[in-house]
C-alpha cells in the first residue's frame, strides 16, 4: 500500500464513519515503533505504522485509522480528544474503533537478568544489564557474576 492509497482510504473511512471530510495528510511513518499510529496536534496529519498493515492486514489498519480519526475530528471540534475523555471513548464505541491495536509479534519480550554473588550466593534480578566489573554485592561486597541461564521472561 502506498501513501496515496492510505490517503484515499483515510478520506473514505472519514466520510463513511464520521460523515465529515478528512482535509489533511495521512502517511506511513517508518520511525514509529511502539504505536499503530498517531494524530499530530500541530498540523492535524495522521501517521501510521506500516508494520501493522504488513503483519495484521487491512482490517487492523482500518481500526487504527478510525482510532486516529476519532482524535482528529474531536480535536477539530474542540471536544475531548484524549484517551481518557468521555467524548473520545463514546466516539470510539460509536464507530467501532479499537482502543488499542494488536501487538506486533516482533516486539521484544522484556527479560530479567539474574546475577549471583560469588561470596554469599544472593541472587539479584534486573531488567538492565549490570556491569559486573564495576558493581558488587550490596550485602557482603562480593563479586557478582551473571548466571548463564539467567535471562528469564517477565511475562511468560
């Protein structure tokens, strides 16, 4: 799908579900990583993450566009356009737009690293890597080493 096709799809969905024209730009933004799309308050453009279209297909893309169009139309009307606002939640229900998009399969799973003290055997779990040459055990001042099977997923 090209940016021109995305633009025409966005204009069509705006007319079909909101009965209002979409007069700004809708484009794919390759820099988006953690979100399906975003509505820009400053210039009223909509940016979409292409990965969601590639992985989940057209229906997911339509849901993301409808979600961003809710932000768009409510902001232009001066109503509550933020996620917590009642106007926004009601419009989402009315047009059948999702509140959140489906997660991408390639998103990293958060892992915990396990470090053990060589002297007292205390085990530390951390999300970030610890520089074992610089840090030591807080209980006995012993040397830390990372357990080889130490990467444990946070969400199994």
